[in-house]
C-alpha cells in the first residue's frame, strides 16, 4: 500500500500539493502576496509531466477565473487562487459560474484591505465570500481551514462539494495559514477522471455533443419567467446545502459558560487564549465553523440557550458577528473583538478580551 | 515538552532557514511544529524573524507575544524581543550585532560569537548553523543526527556535499557558546 507522505509545508504549498493529489485537472492563477507559493509550488512540481494537470500563469485574475469557468464547463476539476484584491476582481466570473451552475474552486488567502490594502493577514473578506460577492441572488461554498493540514484536506472536499452541487467553492484562508509551516500528512494520489468518467458523472457538461442534445451553460436568459424559475431552483439547492453540509468543530464546550466563535487563524490564536483562561477557571469553549457558508446557524442558536454570552473573535471589524446575531436572535449577549488592516491579535491580548467579556 | 522560540536578526543571516531546519528536525523526531515567519517586504539587511514552536501536543496559536527562548542577532531585535522572554527563559545572542548588551536579570543569558567562528572556519554562510549549534547545546530540542537527516531531506542533492561543513558548524556552536547569567 502507498504510504502517506509527511512533510513540513507552508499552507500554500500544502494546497498546491493536495490539488495535484486529488485529481485536479487544471490551475489558472496570477501571482499576489501572500499566496504566490501556490503557483510557484505547482510550477516546481510540474504536474503536467506526471498527472497531466495543466498549470497556467494567466495574464490577470479576470483571465484566471474565466479559464476556470471554461474548464469547469467541460466537467474538469479546475481551480484558481488569489488574495483579497485579486478575488475582488474575480467576482464577475464567480457570479457567472453560480448562474450557469459551473463547479470550480477558488482559494482566497486573505490580506488586509480595503483596496490594495496590505500584504499581512486579515479576515476582511468574510462578507465578500459568504454573501456571494458578485451580482444577483447566489451563494458559494466557503470553507475555512485553520492549519496547513486543513489546507491540504479541504482541497478535495471543496471539489467534491463544487461538483455535487454544481457551484463554485471558496477556500477562505489568510496570510497566517498560507505562510506558516506545519506538519502535513499529504493525501494519497487519486487519479484524474477520464473523459468517460466525466461524461458519465457530469451529464450537464460540454463534453462534445455526440448523440445527445446540446448542453448549454449560460447565466443569461431574456425570459424573466424562465429566470425566476432558475432562481427558485438555485434557492432550493441552497436550502438543501444549509440542511446537509454545515460543518463545525467544538472545543471545551461541554461545561462552557461562555462561547467563543472564531474561524481560521483567529481560532488558532483564540484556542491558545482559551487554554490560559481555563487555567484561571474561566469556563469558555469554542465553536469553530469549518463552513462559513453554509453557516452553523442551528448549532449557535442552541448554544445561545445554554451560555451566558457569545464572543466572536475575528481579524476584521465585525463581519461573522452579524451571522451570529442572526442565529442568536437576542437570546444572549453577543460581543465582538477584532483587529484590522493586517494586524493580528496575540494570545495575551485575547486573554484580556475573554477575561473582560466572559467573567 | 513545549518550547516556543523566536529567532530574530537581519534579513540574509539565514534566520528563516535555521528555523526551518530546527522545525524539520523536530518533525522527524515525531513532534508537532509550527514555523511562522514575519513575512512582509523583507530584504537583505532589513529585520527578519521567525517563531518556531516545538511541542508534544497539538499547537494552538502560531503567533505569540512571549517566548521561552529568544535568539537575537542584531540590536533592533534585542530591543524588541528581550522584554518578550518569559521570566526564567533563555536569551542567546551574538555579540557581533549587539552594541548595548541585555539588562534583564530574571532570564538565562548565553553569548555565542558565531560570526567570528564562522569567519574563522572560512565559512561565513554557516553562521546560522553555528547559532543553531549553540541553541541545541542550551536547549537539546533535537539530536544532531535528526539535524543531519533534516538537512539531507531538505537540501537539493547538489548541495549534499555541504552537509558535513554544516554539521561541523553546529558542533562548533555547541563548543563556543558561553553562559553569562543564570536566572
């Protein structure tokens, strides 16, 4: 049996190696800090010589996302990656993919904003990603890794969800997770799907007409009734996803009097602070959403009936806290703490914050 | 076992790669590790630092504001990180980059003249390995054999001829590090 390979990897490197190993057919991207190692690692690995995976440095983010649109339309597992301002540029392509029901994976290794902002880590794109980001009524999957290992593990998960529901999936990481090195157990190699497998599994894809009707993949229809029906279909899909695909992790919540909610690198820093607070008899636990959309609304609502308060810790001005408040609906106080502009809180800082709000 | 180390100095001193070799060696011994660089518009001559955490258990935050051990290789880093060492913790510094020595009395202080030693060995690039040797003498986080294996694994084959010189530099560091103060 093939042994799993253990490596010391940056989160960005982990995602690139995992992409090759999970049968990704193509990567299209444009360099931007703090995620350039994804493209660099793929260029070094030369997967086109081994698995046949295509790697293209496109001329821009717009070109990248539209190459993803094209590849996804043919049923291929294709992806792009960028950081915050680059993902902002991609929003037109993402909404077109959502409208035309084309699967694809977008990795966003967030940096501080708004605008060109800074190259240091941030979680300021929560709204951008969980609210669709482009025009029209749509959502995309938003998965939030908190370690280099999860960067590797979430790659195949993102493709699986994107194809199961025919829509884009975003892996929402940040500069801390992308740049730090950790132990990573790489996934085993999974072969790329053959043309026959794609034709069988993706009967909607543009794979060459042969003996069937045309598969037309477009987000455009000038008939409003058709378009409303299409929207109703999308909404039904999103309802089903909210019901079936929510994932989160709970830490020390059993006896918790106060609940911390945090994702990604903020959750890692919060976990350290919680360890210290527990030593000081402050009974706090943490819920870490792995899916930011669909959001763990029900789980948080249930906690809001048990705990004295909820504290949301984010590396932004307060974005996920809105989803928490919508889940809690006033059942308990909800507080927020965040840093912005590329500043990241320290564990000691969060100990003070938790002590202030939770004791 | 859990050891939280900051290595700080000038860009170009081999700080990040020293941290990487330490992290990789610890990984090979089965520990959990994180390596978190201060990334930014870093350049040769600018300040650079990396936080390396080695632990037997799952590591929570890769970002820290206090440390068990600080390896300080220039004056701006001493000013920034001397105060971040936990009481009873350890400071290792190379006198070459330091004009105002540390003043804390509640920490262990070690001095290593790694810059001079590397120059004497006619291998100035091995400076960071001399420092690593000093660290491993004071905090035996990983064995020399693990470092050798980590170098073999991480260096491209064309550089494998340099491994003995690197090991020699580590051994040199172990010999020359001197204790100046016990907490």
